């Protein structure tokens, strides 16, 4: 039997794809993907090796309905025999995920790279492919950067793995389902032209504030000709940072021959409004919004547009992708093909990190390492956007990178954006605080915990008072925010008590804001909700910072660092105060606490004798500790959705819709609510006692935390 007659795939209607056809098709695609970071031949080599094991007769029986067999280890063995361990690891994981590399002492058959490799080298250890394979794998290329250090090596393997698995999926899809259509996007140059046309409406500003916004936008456009690298964009709140960063990103990508723009934001509340603006400017088909609340549909009722978006979420091949920091960084440290497919599309791309100061300090080092790797080794440009100036420069020094500011004059432009006056009043108990808030027509008060928010809200007069917290489902919060914005516009009474969820990306404009003492970044974000449009004098727009009750452990280091930065009456939004705050915060946290999961040490030194622990790190690394369970709420349209869940219906589309009527709670709260819940599985339930969900404050439970959830 000729080698070209051995099969890789058979369709339901009997069409056949040979192994040779599949290897060549996958290799061409993987080489194209890897060319984005100068490793096309490495991508081609790994792809040519990945399905060698399909030449075994055991697999040929499998493809016709026989028992499962291991076909991935064979290609890994052939790569390893040629000294290409980087390719061997990627090939071995192309179905089950990148394994822990392990140790040379691993016994044959252990689920590590070395364990499987040793088994593959034993006679009869894996299905025999040698009699049917010509052995025509080329000499492996030299992989630039390989062997520098464990962290760099891990990213090289993961990125090549991404090229391989995406090419493998796409070549298989092209054969099995040729009617499936991907792409159809406009070129980046076209998107840049659209943005320039849109921006022209700001080119003749009538106010000093809009003149400054136009100057910032112009500075970012002018900076687009700079080479790929690491940049910061430090613009005061209200300075048009989103539009300016997008203008830089598109122009920079066009001038440098880059492939796409990835916009990374901290909160789902920001992502939805940013993505909508981008769609209006650039066209709906060119913008992919990808987060937990935007799961695209692929079921039989999906529209062609929904199917296209669903396909794009698999590998982020759209020209503009808007996603959350959680999804982005957990993808960077993933090991499964379903997530890693996207990675290669980060190479040769512009990465905009909005509100960069909100990267969790406990995971700051692996986040910085990921950004540094993309910039240094994968031809990406990264922009750290912030209204403050987090002291991240020192974090990039070990990688030989120093961020350059895109708009150096922005700090001197602070005058037009000085919209508030800060007032520090010391300790205020709930009654005193409620009395001050009650005397105001329109005011926002932000506190540190959900418990404090509930208690303060209960002390306010009901008429004209509103409550916001993560105990309210997203649809409920949106409805309340709509009413708040309406009242603010029409001058009606509007007193709002909220946790920190309102601080970033929520577009509201209050004449006065109260903020319980917190991290300086949080205080400044809160100030951004006061006199947001600059329509009132700064002297009349007061941000009152007060001390509350006992500081939760989650906030203690941030509060201590803020107090240090504000000593001797320092101006809260002065660059020196912000710099001092982040230095103090990093010192208080300590080096080790900035890599809570030990990710970097795991790749530099291994874990208990196991080198390159891809699988273990992927299981451990979560940007937000997701020790929560989901409670679906029969509120509003959620009532019909929860009925469908209770009736046993399960679909991606249903869960996506029901997610807008859900609340995440900690395990102890979930247990306390158990008598009022109908469990769907061990991590989710439907609330069956509607009396426990208030139209004013949301889900009733004894809350003791108030950290806004990332998406």
C-alpha cells in the first residue's frame, strides 16, 4: 500500500483525505502563522511531524470505527530523535494539551512528556507506524531564542503549539466542512480610514477640554510611526484615552505591517460599551467581542453573523478583538488547544491594555512576563493605558524593556482635566455619612464592601436613592444605571451607594462623590465619576474621602500605601503621589506575593523535579480566584430563562442569556442559601425563593466582601 493511500480523515459522505495531504496542508498554514514571529520553518517542521502516528495500522482501523489509539506520541518521538524537543512537546500535546515535561526519571507511560516519550521508544509502546512511513521528515531548523531561559522556552513552545493546533483544526475543517466560511474582514487600512473620518468631528474643538482631547489624539497619531515596542499612554480621566489609543493602534499596525489590534480591558462593564463604540466606527463584522457574557452561538438557530463570531472566538483572527484581562492572560498560560489556538494571532499585533493599573498585584509578575515575551520575541507592540501612572517600569527592567510614553505632554495637560477638588474628612460612621448624603440632591458614595453598601443604603431615604453591587445580576444593574443616568440628566434626586464596580468604565457624571479610603488608584477612579464632563467648576465638584469601619484584608496593603503616598497633604492625582503609591504598594506586597501561583519559578526551576509544567501551571493560574458559584435569578426576563434551566434545557446560548440574570457568590454563601436553591450542578443553582432577591439591593445574603468581578 502506497504511503499516499493512508488516510487522515473520512467524511460522512465518504470523501477521503490522505495523511500526506493533511500534513502538507497543515504545514503550509502553520508556517504562515509562525512567520508572524520569524519562525515559519519551525512551524512547518512541527506540522509535518504531528500526524506521523496515523500511518500505524491501528489508526487506519480507528478511522474506520476501530478502538482509540495514541497517534500523537509517534511524531513527538521523531522530533525528539532529531533534537527538536520544542517541536516534540508541541506535537505530543496537539490533542490532549501540552503536558508537564517532567523528568528524565519518569517511568514509561507516565502522563508527562518524558514518560510518554520513553514509552514511545519502547518496542510495542505505541502503535507501529514505521513500516508504512517513508521517514521523510526534514532536518529541524534552528529555533531563534531557544535555550535562553525556561520562561522564554515555555512561550516559544506554547506559541508554536498554537500555530500547529490552529492549522490542524483549520485544515481538517476545510476538508470536513468546506461550506464553513471564515474571515470576510476589511483590511486594517480601511478601518484606519473609517476611524480618521469619524475623528474629524473633533478636529474643530470649541472648548478647552475638547481642544486638549484633540491634541492627545493627534499626538497618538503622530507616534504611530514609531517601531514596534512597549509604550505607555498616560492620559487624565476624560482625556479620550480610548479613541486616542485606537487611533495609535490602527495607524501603528498599518505603518508597521501588523495584523490586528487586541484591546484588553479589566471589566465586562467596560468591554461592552467599548466594543459597541468600536463597532459603530469600524463596522460590526470587524470587531470581535469575547468574554464570558458574549459567547457566540453555533447551534442550528444561529444567524450567519453569530456563526462567524463564534468561529472567530476560536482563534481571534478578527482585525479588532476586544477581550478581558482574565481571558487574555489565562490564554497566555493555557495548555489546552481550545485556548491556545488564539495565541499565534497575538504575534505581530498591537496590544492595548486599558486601565493597566488594575492588573492584580498578586499576579503582576506573570502578567508582565507575558507582555514582555510578546514584545521581545513575538513582534508585538504593547501599550499600557492608564489615567494614573503605575510604577510598572521597574517590573519590565529584567526583560531589558523600558516603556516609552506616547503622549509625553499629557501630564502637562492636566489643567483642563482638573475637574474636582479633594476633601479628606477622617472617620465617618454610617449615620453621619447617611446624613450628609441625604442632604444632597445628587451624589455618589463608593464603599469597600457589599455589606457596608447595604447598610448605608438602608440608612438613606428611599425616594431617589439607589444601590449597586455585584449582588445584583448584570441585567438588574444595567436597568438601575439607566434610571440613574436619566435622573442625572434631568436634575432629579439621585443618591447612589455602590461598591467599586462603578469606578472603571461606568459612564456617570455626579456633582459630588464620596469615596471610602482605599487604594489611591481606586480613589482617582472614583474621582472620575465626579464632574466627568467638566461642566461645573472644580471648586464646586468635591470628592470627599472618608475613613470607614474595619478595613478588609483584601484592601489593607492598598490603603496603607495610599496613606503613605498622601502624607503631608500631597495632591492625590499628582504624578509623584501616584508613583509613590505604587512603589509603596509593591514594597508592602513583596516580590514573592506578585506571583501568587509561582508561575515564573515553575518554568525557571520546575516544580518538585518536574520541568516545564505546562499542565500544572494552566490548572493553577487564575487571574481572579474563581472560588465562586453561580445563582441564577428569576428577575425580569430571567424568570423565563430559569424555567428553561429547571426544565433541563442546556445550550451555550441559554447559558449566555441566563448569565445576565446571575449572581456569583462565595461557597459559604452558596451553602447558606441551599434551602432556597434548586441545584443544577455542584457549581450552579436557580434561586427558588424570589423573596430573597430585592428589586432594590439584589440577592439577600450576609455579604462581607465587595470586590468587583472581572469578566
